[in-house]
């Protein structure tokens, strides 16, 4: 069934004629839609004043009633001037975990029928990919086809290069459909394997074509993957837990693009090609830089010598768990939404927007608005797409167990479309029928949907040698020269790159361009000639590049003299892709910029490039740090030299972390991840611990003398992992003074639990005080401590 729900206008009829190969809507379904529309029209006058009526509190599950799609839309606080349609819903789709558009404007949906819980799934070949087509552009699908119904657990999808890319752990595969008849030409071809599935929420996901022609994806922190081509040896595989990865469809190269984060399930590029990820648990918004290492949830960094990772860019807070990320780069919404990042907030059950404000080499993420509160505790939105008509499409997993530990509403799921009221239907696109030059002209379309789809088609035609390259090159050069702004120039540049109609010398010439984003992107694209990866340094000392010495000298000049922090950021990213001997001159120039110490990214990125060279080049590393103007490098180099080759569990100095949060206490029997300090966890600094095992708790302890004639209180402020809980116990000389489960049910609205333990009965005595982080059900039992403090009054 599918419904059209418009708060202001009824559509009493539609053309029911559909191909025999498709599933059409029945007349009864249409009548239901009409009734729903008319009911909503009665109440639409109050929608403008409606707000999010749900309590803003973390929760795992609820006893919310099952709302039909019309009821669900009726409950939404739809912003003034907009309308919401139900593009598709159960029983036409079920358990939707991912969706994407093809170049004809059709939506491909992955229905993951293997999912059971975060810890369990079936191995039966029952996951499906269905194609939904909206022939009349009214926001409700008309035709449905099944592309494949024999997949196992699948969590990501992308269309391009004559087929479908899918993520089905342990495999990343390609399903060919060269004749584009919507039927696979054969079984999936495994491109990469080794993908983990420790946590079914945190496998490879959120596939998106980058402006540079790579296919990007996200990966969660609680799943461990060792990725390589089938048959790849263990030492040639690349490890990833939390982070962003990418795969090139032409070179078939895979690499980790950035490390850290938590469970990112949203990644997108703005109109300058800057990447942004949305996350859960840790602060929700990050500007993703190639080679960057970002704040990581719970687990220590893979490299223990990071010392100071790149932090969130957001200046505000939301509840935990964000899914989906798409910049509004279309032309249907009012101008104030242009360039805003749309995302779903799972625990707030709302669609939110953030605004990116440039700051140095990066951005400050400011809150735009709570765009669409759904007021439905079963709404689980975690993917966003922008359609060819400029609509915002929202994928709703739809279940009361928002953390996926159970399926309470089996075989449900919805896709909603948000559009301004009164929008005229568009002619359905069919970009694959356009000529090369028509696809080139699409690079300046007002809706970036056309830009991206056309660029992928051009890249595929170049790959298959069917592209009229000379004509395309001339047209793109003219467009670059005539561009009105940076975004248009970059679109032309990216199209030239993916079609291979600009060579190395052409990119070198652009290093003198007045536009800093053109200079920056020319640096990144020139760096594609190297085979060194920022996070895979097995061959780095022996590696060679196709970058001439004259170009490396030019990079050094830019590092010394370019006034743009954006350009210096791209040079810092490039360093991680160069052999060590080619890094030094560029890095020595970069570290002379004193102001870069205050930049969100730059000083950290310089350290990431220098750190792997310190053990083998100690004297030169120390000289670079001392002669540079960035004190952080001097401190980091000295610290790195002092640690030698040892890797400390947890990746940081435990005593320093314990002193910060529990001064005078010691920590024993700490388990997975060690003692980890977080500058921000649920909006507060925190120390993280974990039980040693199911029976042996982590103990934070201290011998102390309780003052006589005074009131002494132990004050604790604690929290829990969003997908687990734990048992807190406080003991004095073996006597239990407090015993408390720390969970979503016991913390306050700020997601923290304050515990006060009166120690006055021990006044005048010496005691052994023990605070325990105990196992409860042995799943994600990390404890977070914002405060462990003794107060005597």
C-alpha cells in the first residue's frame, strides 16, 4: 500500500495504468489516501504551531502504538509551506535499510530480511532489492520491480558503471546489469572481502559517489574489518573499525579515507567537495578530511600516538544517534535551505538541519532548525536523499526498538517525501539517453542530483571508451573559464578528472588559480598518482610516485606562501600519501605558520603526517619541531621519542586520565579498551572504563581517612554506552553502600546519573573505598565517569 498525504490539497484520482511487470496501487488504497488527505486538511491550520511533542530523552524502546502511514503523517509537525507524501510503505516495502536513486529518478531499496538483532541475523538468501518508480512525479510510487531477492544481509547500495554495488558482509560486491533491463546479468562479483559484522548496525553503509569518482562509505566502531581483494594475504589487508573508506571503480583500489568517529550512517559532500559525517553517541557532526583521525567512541585509536584527534565542528547539542546526511543543493526549497545539511535524529524522532559556517581550514556547524518533528516514537529515520524534483526523501526503518535490539514491528518501513506546497510535477529524467555534451551541460544544473548522476555516467563512458573525449574536454574547459563561482568551477574540474580529459600538467597549471578551492582540489587530484595510503604504510619507505621533482618543489612553495588555510589543509592531506623522503620539505614549510596552531585541523594534520617518521628519523623530526612555530609538535615529538616502539593499552597515559577525573584513585582490572579519556561524551568530559570480564569488575579505589566531625560525601556523575548498561557498586571495607544499574532508564534528561554516597558513618576511620564498574548482561558495558569526587563539609 502507498499513500499520498498532503496537508492542504486532495488528489482524488490518478492514472492506474501501469505495466504488467509492475505492482499497481489498488482503488481501495487510493480511497484510503484520499480519506487521509481530507482528514489532514481539517487539522492543517494547527500544524504551523505544532512542535516536537515527544520528551527529549534517550531511550532504547517504547510501547508506542503502530501508526498507519496517514496517521504518522498526521502526527508530524510539518513546517509551514511544505507537504509530506508517503512515497512507499508496508506492505510494498519491508525492513528498508538503504536506498538510492538511479539516473532515471527511480528509487532502489534494500530490504534487509536477514536482520534479527544487533547480535544476530540469518544467513538465508532472503534480502531483496526493489525498484520503485514514480511515473507522474506526485511523490507516490506507481511501479515496483524486484531486481534481486536472493541476497544475504545487505547494508549498502550504489548504482553505476552498468550495475549495482552492494555491501553484504563479508563481501563488497558488484551485480552486473550491462543491458540495463533491471535483471542481474549474473551473480554478484566479489570486489572486496573481509568486512566484519560484529555489530549489525555498524557494517559498511551509506554508499555515495564522491565528486572525484570514488565510491565512499561509512563503517562503525564496534565492527572490525580486514579488507582486501579476494585471496589477499593478511599483511596486505587494511584494518578498519570506525571511519570512512572509499573504492575506485576504475583502478579497483580500496583505502581508508579517515579514521575515528562512532557509528557514522551519513556522509555527504557540500558544493565545494568538503565531506561531512553524522554520527551517534559522540558529538554528531564532523568535517571529514582525507588522512584525518577524528574523535572515536569508546575504543582507543588504532594508532596510540595520535595524542590529539580532530574534534567535532558542532557548537550545539542534539540527542544521540543521527542517521543520513544530505546537503540541500537543489532548487525547489526556499533559499534559506540552500546548502543546509539535512539529517535524521533517531532518538528525537525528527529531521534536523545544520548550517556550515567556514572557519579557517574547516567549519563551525550551527543548528539550522528542527525541520520536521515526527512526534512518533516508532519513527526511525536513518537515511536521506535529495530527488530529481528537489524533494527531501526520508527512509524510516520504523520500529519501537530504535536501537535495533529487537524487531517489534516486523515487515514495516516507509519512505516519505517532503516538498513545498504547490510544486509542479517534473518530467521524469532519463539521463542515460542523453549525449555526452548534454551530460556535460548538466554539470551546471540548479539541482545537484543531475550534476552527480551525469558525472557518474560520464565517468563510466570514459571507462568504456565510448566517450567523445575531445568534444567533452573542449566543452568542460569553456565551462570552467566561464564559471560564475567556485562551485561551478569545481563541477567542471571534477568532470574533467573523472573523464580523464585533464592531464597532470593541466592540474599543475591550476595551482596558480586565484580560487583557493581550485588550488586545493588540484593538489588532491594530483595526489591520485601516488600509491601510498595515509593509513597503510607497509611499503611507504620503498614507494615511488609519479610526481616529478618540480611538482614537489611547487608543493613546498605553496606550503610556505599560500595564504589559504584550505590549501594548506589539502597539502597536509597529501603528505600522508607521500613516501617519507618526499614529505620533509613540504612539512618543514608548513610548520612555519604560527597561526595554524589555532586552526581546527592544521596542526593536528601536520602531526599525523610527521608521527610515523619520528621513530626512524628522530633527529630530523626533533629538528623540524624545534625550528617550527607549533608547540604541539615539539611536545608530541618528545613524547613519541620517549615511548619508543611501545604501544600502551588504551593508547594514552592512564594515570593522567585517572588524575583528571578521579584524582588520588587508582584503576585496576580494566577491560576492553583500557582507560580512555574523552573530551566530550554526551556533551561532558568523561573517563571510560570496562569490566575485565563477566565476573571481574573494573575497580576504581582509594585508601582514605574519613574526617571526624564532618559530613563526607562521595559524588559520582556517570553514564552508559547507548547500547548497553552496567552495574555500579560502591563499597567501603567490603560493605556495599550503593548498588545501582546505570542505563537509559536510570539516567536523567541530560543522559547522566548523579549518585551521592554518604560516608559520614565512617567519620574518623580509615577505609578502603572501592567503586566498581560491574558486568550486567555482558554487552557494551562501558562506564563513563564525568566526576568521582569526595566532598567534606
